[in-house]
C-alpha cells in the first residue's frame, strides 16, 4: 500500500497566489497513492472560490472520501481529509485540545488490496507544547484500534520532538529530508510525518510541488 500525507495549504501556489485545486489533483495523481491524507482543505469558502476541495480531490483521484471540518465560517468549512483508493470502513473523529485553532484526529478503518489498516490523519497545533499533548492523545486513541496502524499528518513537530513518544508507543517514524519551507526557497525542517506500527517501509519519498509551502511525503508499506 502506498500512502501520502500533504498539507496542501488550500491549494495555494508557493510562495503565494489564488488556490488552484486542479494543481493539487494533478500532483497527487502523479504520486499514485492508495491513501491520501490531506490537511488545510477548504469547502465552500470564498478565499478558494467556493469550491468543495475535498470532493474535487476525491473525484479527481477516483477514491472514497472522509472529511472532518475543524473550522466553520458561515457555510464554509476548513479541515482535514482522507481519500482512499479502496474501502473506508468505520470512521471516528477525536477532538484534540487546541490554542487558536481547533484540531482533530480522523481515524478510519481502510481496506486496500484485501488488507485492513487503521489510518489516522491529523494536523497538530503550531504551539509545540500543545502539539506534544495532542500527539499523546492521538496515540491513545489509535491504541484502541487494530493493527497495522499508520499515522499521517502535519504534526508541527520535528523528528527529535516526535521520536521519544512514538518510540515508546511502538511506532516507527519514517525519516528523511525536510518538508517545510516557511515561505523560503530552501526547505528547512521536517514536520510532515508518516508513523507506523505493525508494518514495514519499503520506500519513502519527499515530493516538492509548486503548490503549498509543504512538501508531500509518501511511503510504500507492507
């Protein structure tokens, strides 16, 4: 199974410009993942042209969609989502304590290639102390689900801030090059992560696209 996590930043070009969800879809088609975990998706918001971005991505990739709004403004929403080229079974939304912006964990039982996986998608706080507390809540919630387990998301924590907790919980952190540029030309830190328990990685890649100030991270799992 191939998975990818990507904070699409509502489809905005890097460093700036109007959102273009078509470029997100094209990029993800090239990655060819079975499970896409996406953060900073807009639905019916003026800033992104009123487009239902989660539905557009699911249609463009030919997959099933699970979407969790974490912010609501009028009829517009903003949040995290998962598109699966397979089956999405039972889903659970776990609210996470936040600071300025509400956060959540989307948990789903996913069937790909005849195998069931527990997949988590999240986007943690930019406050590191808060993000650490949220990460521990995520591990607690995922522990109640059957393995193999995979956590995907923008954790806003660098590897050395994740590793003590992930190792203690029996997860392997997929390491590699930086993924976030903070609107600089050079990528400076890795905060977009894939963690797995009960599975192995055969390949991992960082994908730098013209959209978003985050790179996507993909991995092939067995």
